[in-house]
C-alpha cells in the first residue's frame, strides 16, 4: 500500500480530530517530500502512534510545529536535517501556499522583504469550520 493511502485510510477510520489534523500534516509532508513515503509506509507505524510521541514531547501539554515535526521525523525514522525548515514547508503546504525551494526563498517568504528570491504571495486564510485548531493543539 502506498504511504498516502495508508495515512488517508487511518484518517478515515478515526473520530479523533487530532489524528485527522496530524494526517493532513503527514500528507502535506509527503506532497513536498515523496522520498519519505517508504518511512511513512513502514509496517506498524501509525498516526496514533506518532501522536503519542508528539504528546510525550509536548511541554506543558503544548507542542509547537517544530517540536511536532521533530517527533514525526523521529517516529517515522526520517533524516530531515533542518527540522525548522521542514516544519515551515509543511505549514505552508497545509495553508495552500507555494513551498519555497531554496533557503533564499524561505528568507524572502518569511521576512516580507526581497532577497533576490522569487516573490511569494500571501496565502488566503484557510477556514476550517469543522476544526477548532486552538482547542486541538492546546490539548496535546
């Protein structure tokens, strides 16, 4: 089974919005870095198991995107290198924004000033009417 199918199947079987949100993040990760599909498809690795790793690493019950991305990489055995950049890429992909391909692009997108990189348009806010993200992430 392909990694993305595995993630989507688990998302479809759960009623836990945290697992669904995590699945969206892992799906975004696979969209940016398909080379990680073998890691995600590993037998016995699940979104619920990954969520437990995130919960254990959460400080005071709260996990930020960098901590969560680091936990995802740890759980699935992904050697990502720059976890901060990977977290930013996943967040941008989840918002529907173009994901920068070079460090200069990341600087231009994050600083709001031109650095010789391609211009990044600001994404429209995404409305998740069925998810209360603050409540979901605050409870980790």
